[in-house]
């Protein structure tokens, strides 16, 4: 190794250590802690061992045999899922972090299946990286590792190629197929830049022979990213205002609520509910017949939307629901004092929307009702704290703008104190 290479490695290690040190501050007495895998996670294990020696009481669930060996040698008490089904906090590394969503690629260290199992069982997932791993779009540098059964490797590989990937079987330095802790193989898949990571994660997950992919969407709660200026803590939009947000996409018919919601769900991996599907049959019939709904008609529908939101809140899951919510009084029913519910107003001019409605097929809202929609519309006021977006650009860009606004309003700065959830 050249002097330059070794000093840049030393600098990178210093950044990894700094990120790890910041994250382990989240660990408190009596926690069950998930231990990640990789060179950055190893610094966290080291720091936790030090805190353990200083008297911090916790038990840890490791994500690999390698991490288990390091932790055990350092005196950290280990536990299994047989003893603890839920983990309070997991600290793990990543190969790429999408800046605005905190979606991840993981698994270059080969532990992705156990890492995902541990992440899924964790109340909070903190990711530690050096700043060079932050990207605008996943797939910029890293392939997506996919853990697959050794049996039927070839058809599984062909199916992944069918999803548009160029696929390589991972090999050990000796040239043998790499074998995971679970005895499986890894196919490294290059998809190019990934515009809709949650949708891709789901499609990969449906391939027979696949255990899990290294796409971790809607998992990370925070990322500690270290660069020469210090450690920055980025909080996921999924803990917006300290709670999982439920986005209420509002606006007149034709403003693109459903299309934008689907784009958001494909990027974020949040559950999406089509608000129109919550209308009682009688309302649907009226709308088909071109009869405007009365406030009395809308009441059960708005209550059904509110009930869907409450269900998400009870499960502490983020979500996206479409609901025209044209009047403030309607929004009072849907949003009320629910801290989680965040209005997203899709704002557009009448001409643009009229043009879109004229081209729309198979929808029950005839263009003739647009006038009554605009007559009814009361734009959300500042005290309703809406995220307002212009619907002029294509839906994927509108969705990207919503994510940007959400991230900007939720992002925290250097080593800010942890927020409760
Ligand atoms: C292992 C992982 C690692 O967390 C990821 O590869 C990052 O590793 P490193 O910190 O060594 O760069 O996902 O499966």
C-alpha cells in the first residue's frame, strides 16, 4: 500500500470512528442493542465495549458471526432473538445512503440478510457512515447485493437480469463463491441509478430463490455522517416532528394526487391508501352521475380517511393518503390535532388541470365538476402548516420535491440530541 493510500485509509477510519462514537451515545442502560457488520460498525462495537467497561448495562444482538466474535472478545454480553424479540436500537453501517430519504444499500460486507432481520426487529435504526457514502440516488457507486439460495442460482440470476440488472456472483478473495453466515450466495446486481428504490426492493423480493436484497428502504431513522467538518446527524422524514408522518395529499380532482402518491410510495416504501376508495358506494354513484356531493355526503368519507390515518398512527407507521380535502372544515376532520398528519397541497392552475382532466380516462370525476371543485376549494392557510408543491412538473419531480421539503423540515444538525419516538 502506498503512503497516500494508507493515509487516506487512516483518514477514512477516523471519520468512521467519529460517526460510530456519535451514534453509541444513543445507547442507554438496559437497552437491547443490535450490532451491525463491517468496518464502520466495528468501531461502534469497540466504542460500546468501552462504555460497557465503564458500567453501561446492555445486551447486544449481533448481525454476523464476525461481529459476534468481536463483541464477545471485547466482553459485550450477547443475546439472541429467543430471549428478545424486539431490539431497542441498532447501529449499523451502509454502502450508500440516499440523502433525502435515508434509503440505503447495504451488504457489501455480506451480512445483509441478518442485518435486515435485525433492522426489521429494531425500534430505531441508526446508520453510521463517512460522508462519501451519501448520494443523491442509490446505485451511484454500489451494486445491490442480493442474498440467494445456492440451489437454483442460475435461474435466480436470470430472473434478476430480467429486472434489468447486470449480475455478478460474489466470490471470495480465493475465487470461490462467497458463502454468507447462513450458507447462502450473494449476487451483486447493478441496476444503474435507482429512481424508485422501494418498488425495486419489492420486485427483487418477489423473485423465487431470493432471501433479501441489500436495498433497505423505509428502515433508517437517522444517519450519522462524518466528514472533515464533523459529524452530521440526518433524521429520516419517517420520524418527522418526532413521529412517523402521514402525508395527506390534497387538491382538486386532476391535480395528480394518486399519481404523485404512487411515486412517493415507490421511493419511500410507505403504505399508500387511495382516499377515493374510502367513499361510501352512494357517493361513488352520485359522482358517476355528475351530481356534486354535499357536506353531509362527505362526512362519512372524511371520517373513513381519518380512521385510516388513526390506524397508521396506532401502528406507528408512516403513510400516504389522497383526499381532496377542499375545505378547511373537511381538513379539521381528517387532520384535526393529529400531529402525524401533514397536509401536502398539490397546487395548480385551472387551465392546466382542465387540460389534464380532458385527457383522463376511466375516472369517475367528469371534467364538468372541476368548476365546482375550484369554487369549493379553500387553499390551506399557513397555520395548517401545509407543504405546498407546484404540480406543473412531471409526477416523479413533484414527488421528489415533496421528499425534499419533508427532509428539509425534519433534518437535524451536528450531534443534535436524540428525539424520542
Ligand atoms: C455489511 C454491511 C456494511 O454495513 C456495509 O457494507 C458497510 O461496510 P463498511 O463500514 O465496512 O464500509 O452492510 O453487510
